[in-house]
């Protein structure tokens, strides 16, 4: 769904609520030319207790942490951004939505060094359903291993959610879609599994769960952390600093993606090789079911993960 089809009309920019169509920046904005910005993707769920943002504090903390390596000094406090976000959701009467905070170097000069470019901050939110397709959560998705490799932490800070780095994700994802797949899996420079273009990856083998660790060049995903916690509560052993070879993908019992947008999405094939039975496996289904019980407020526990609107 395009923004033109959505019933959204307001964006918060630099301390003010502005009409959606007037939320503009100069064409010579530093962040537009050099990708010098950081952002977050967060979901607000329509829980049984009312709309609530999922793990907002952790997302907000990562936004500030991502800004540090680039010298982006966010002038607003976490409390300021929290209240702005809650008010933005209320003003548009959204029960569930995707929330996008972004901070970036703005307009002043256009050398690679940002110089005196101001740090600007904006927040938008809009309705967003299933990221990888309406049937993906139940039926799973077909993916390919991308020819593009993930950048290494010696090149850029891989734990920072940086706007410019997502050209890597764009290349991998579009390569997959051009070849008839829903999504890609990206390997790191050593040729081991890193993640998806916008998702972390989990592998199930003999009832145990494995996911690449931070040393593999992944983003330290917040939905990843959620899945690890919930899987352990369900009794599954989880190896959260695994090194997974490409060949292990094809022989896995189950594979699944996690992410704010992807939530918990099964992978049914890699490079046309069926994973397990070629359908959502029992471990994936258990973790996925528990995840949605929690985020939709249908079970007790983990109330600390929610910020009520």
C-alpha cells in the first residue's frame, strides 16, 4: 500500500507536528547525499489492553547508540521523543502501526564532513501489515542466497542502524525479487550466514535453535532478542552466537526470519531447496505463536515490553 492510500496526515519534525505533505527537507541535505542518518523501525500493536508500542525503550536506546559513531547529537531527550510518538499515534487515531524515528545531518554544506550541518530528527507512523506477504506467516517464504556480501564491522559499525548501509539490503533484496524469490539471505565476508536484508535469521536443528552472533556482522535485532527470550521460556536451547555455514542452510530442519517488519516468518526454501518438509516447522510455529500471544496482549508476562498509547 502506498502512502497516498493511507489515512495518515501528520509527521513530527524537529519539535513540531506538521502536515504530512509539508514534511520536507532541502535537496542538498547532507543525509540525502551521504546516507548520514540513523533510524529505527518499531511496531505499535492493538493489544487487548489497547494500543501499545512494542519494546519502545530498547528501540529508542539503540537510536541514540547508533547516532554516537557518526557524531549525531540528538537534541531531544528520550522522554521528548516518547511523548512526541505517543501524541502522533493519538492524533491519527491509529490502533496499530509502524513507527519510524529518524535522525540525520541536515542542510548547511555538502562536503563529506558534515561540518556545521544540524542534526535533524523526525518521527512518522503509518499502518503496515505483513511485511513479506499476506500468506508468509503461515506458509513461509522462498529465499535465495544473495551474491552480495554483508559489510564487515571493520568497515562500518554493523550494530548501528544507519540509513546509508541499507543500500546493501536493497541490492540483495532486489536481486532476490528479480529472480523470483521473496527475500534474500546475505553472507558475511567470510562466506558464513549473516542475516536477511532487513531480518535476523534462525536455524533449527535437532530441536535446538541457532542464530548468528554479533561477530558475524549482524544487526543486534530487538525482535531477535525477543525470539531468543521466548524460545528459551518454551524450553528450547538457543545458541545466540552461532557461526552458520551456507551449506547448513540447506540441511536445516527449519529456518525462520525475525524483525520488526517481518515479525516471525518461516523460510520454506533456500535456492529452491526445500527446508525440512517445505513448510512451517513445529519449533518455528511454537515461537511464532508465543510471539503473537505476547505482542497482541493475549497472555500474561512481559508487560515491561509495552509502552501504552
